[in-house]
C-alpha cells in the first residue's frame, strides 16, 4: 500500500524524468495516460494534498507538475508551438466569470480569486501543453493511440474487478474511492480501476472502443505497441466495455456508432453538429421547463426499472435547483451555495449533471463558455473538413464525435475527461499550425524512408502514422 501523500509527489518526479530519456511527445502522453489511470482519487479526506482551497496537489495537478517540470528542463522548445486562439479567449472569459460570480454573490474577491485559480489549476496546463506537443497528424494519432492503449490495459482491470469486486484502488492506496454500494450491479460488480466512478470507467472504455473501431474501419489501426493486431484490440475493449455493467457506456458506444455511420453514409460534415444541437435543445428545454423528461423516463423504464429510477433521481435533483439557477441566470449562485444554504446544501451536492452544476454555480456564461471549450474540436473538424487530407479528417471526425458524446454525458454526469481535453486541443492545434503555414498538405507530408516514431525518434515526421 502506498500513501497518497507519497504517491503524488513521487509521480511528479518520475514523470518529469520521462522527458530526460525518451521522446518528448511520448513522455507527455505517458505522464497523463499512466498518471490518470493509476494515481489516487480524491475522496473525502484522502487522495489530495491540500495547502489552501485553490493550492493543492491531486492526481491532475501531479500530472501537470510532472509535465511542466519535464518540459521546462528537457523540452523547453516545445513552448514555441503554442498559439493563443479564440478558444483560449473563451477559457479566459470562463475564468473571469468565475471570479465575477463570487463578487456578485457576496462571498468576495478572495473567494473569487480562489475559485478562479482552482479553475486554472485544473485545466490551463492541459490546454497549453496539448497545443505545444500535438502539432501534426502523427502527434494527434499518437495521442489517440495512447488513449486506446490505456483502455486495452484497463480491459484486464475490468475483467478482474467484474469478477472480484473493485479492489485495485484499495490495494494500492488503502481506501475505496467512492461509495461501494454503487459498485454492485446485478449479481456482480462494476469495475472502478483507479478512476472516480464506474460511469467514468464505462465512458472511457466506450469511447476508446469507438475510436479503435473507427480507425480499423478506415484501415488506420496499426498494431498497438507494434505487436497487438487491431482485431485483438477491439476484442479486448469490447470485453472490457461489457464488464462495466453500465448502461451509460453501452448507450454512448451505440450512439457513437450511429453518428459515425451517418458520417459514412451522408459524407456530410454537418453530422458532427447533431450531438451538440441535441445537447443545446435539452439544456434549453430543461432551463425553460418545456421538457419534463417523462418520455425519456418511460423509454428507460422499458429497458430497466433500476436505470429508470436512477435517471428519475437525476431529473428530480435538477428540478430542485433550477429555480435557484434561474434566479442567478448570468453568473450563478457560486459554489458556496452548496455550503451556506442549509435547506438545500446536501441536495445540491447530490446533483450529478455537469450542465446544471455549471449553470447553478457559474450561470449561463459559465455553462456556455465551458461547453464551447469542449466543442473546439467539433467546430475545427467541421470548418476544415473538406480541406483536411483523409487521414487527418479520419482522426478529427472520431475525436469530434467523442467530444459530442462527452457533451451528452455532461447532461447526466460530471466526469470531465482530461484524455478528451488533450485530443480536443490537439485537433485545434493541428489545424492552427497547418493554416498558419498556408500548406494544408503538411498535415500528412512525410519524407521517404522516415524512421518510425516508436523506435525513439525525437520528432516524428509530419505524415508518419504509428
């Protein structure tokens, strides 16, 4: 058993050392993929080293620190690739709105600064570093394959914990990262691994399987790690997804297959907007209470009464705070609402949907800027769809669909994926660099006889697909 206050600083040092003896891109991807799949989860008073409300070290911050220190010491030239764009501006607006919320709700500028710094701590390093490291199609492909590789490893975790109950996190760090009763499903268990919840585990497996299936269909899925064929990857991920016993993950995968199928049949870039439009209509309908979700509840009941009860709880939890959210429509009631309102505090903390949490805490400005950030790759893939070479379009399309599914998941859950944020910013960065160079062909142009990135080459050729 490793104490979390030892594991987190240790990972900062280990991940920073990656940059000293391996290619910078590989070190960056390993830092986040391994760190977020292995490091301890913050739960109750465990898993986070707290200095102040905004200055603390959790699993995400440990990855940030390792990547930043490693980059500064061994790959500082990567920072030259960073390009500030309109989505960075949107993120800045989101951060300023968080500060403004505290000032308007009476908790004061100190609270606002604390919340804004915490927001920057969680997401700004990922946004900046992803744009520094992912600048070509080969980089983007490597990032997507790293996610698939992590999911293949986790498919073994899924099988073990499905049979024996979630034990990995407890064995590693001495505590379970959530409420154990939620791990029980039917006559077996839902796996957690070292993630925050079985729902996050299932979403991770579903989107990874979707990506691997799409790359295989497009004949771009080369053997993983140089030896595991595409069919074996898909088999592992399929078994892993089935073992999650989570309806949300199954639904996400089916929805993704349907959207990608529509892309193939229609050959239209407008298909990429289907999921974001559904999300916008749902949020508008729930906000104005023109959608009561009864039809969705009836549909879910036909599948499983237990799932229908779970969904009904989520809807009722939203209903309990909608009036308060509308009373603070633009900037929200602030995170302190859950603590200072004794009549609703416990129930606010039980609200699961990311969209209503963002709307309640930070208002419509906070919600819209947040969703726009996650839609960056969707917009980029749509805008440059016809200008991209086929290989780039293939990657951008599946990533855009995965992010659309993430926005859908935000309607019911609150597990922001750092993996997908890296890919989100990666698509944006690749398109930005190609546009600035005024040579879109650079997306895939590769010199003859280029060496494989996997063999240890520092910078992969622009067109190399590992």
